[in-house]
């Protein structure tokens, strides 16, 4: 599994996978924004390794709640500097299999700024699970994560930076 991840990351870093489709002179794509910001190295490599970069790199609009590297590290994800692996080697195969579902739990269809997002109490994410939304007019929260930078405009949507990784509810059926 690690070899597959390393291969996917290597392909992604070649640049061809990450070139934005909607990039204009003024506004980058969601993927370009993440790639260009060193706070999102784990997110970029995870999205790429699990084949989701192309989905987010289209002209379709999305809203992404983007956890920082520190948020990923807090739940055991990290870039291993010696090996280049993007995920902590302590993660089990079962945990690795859950990563795409976790990543999809950070994305919603449509370009939605913070005002539109937080006018609602909940929202269905790409993995079909719901997040709980709340605001006191000053802070914005998605489940237990706080939006620390709202409304980064992309040519294909919005990025809202959050301080924690959103973990989808466990299906107990």
C-alpha cells in the first residue's frame, strides 16, 4: 500500500495531475490554492494519493473545508520526511481504507461562501454524511472544527481553512 501511495504522490508532484482546469489570470483552482500553500502538504498528498485531485480539479464547483497540516498531525497523519510516505506508518490498513471517506467528508458540491454555508444548521458532504454547522456571528464551526480562514475564492468554488480534521460518523449497521 505504501508503494502505491508513494507512486501516486510521485506522479502528482510531476505537475501534470495538479494543473488547474479553470485557472485564469486572476483566480486559481481549489487544487492550485492548496498546492501553493505549505499549510496543506498533507491534504494535497492525501487527495492526490487517493485519486481525488482530478475530481477537485475540474470546472465543477465545490466548497472544501481544508484542514491544515497541524490538524492532520493531531489525528495521526503526517508526511514522513525520511521515507516520503504521506501517512503515519502506525495507521492500520483499515484506517488507510477509511481515508477517502474522510477526505470526501470535507467537500460539498457547489461554490458556497461562509455566509451561505452558515445560514444552515447542517450540510450533506460528498460522502453523503452530514456535518453540523454553527456560528455565533464571530466564529464558524463545522462539527468540532473551527473555520480559521473563510472564503478563499477559487475559480471552481471556495476553500474554508479549518483547525481540525472532520471525522465522519461511524456507520453501525
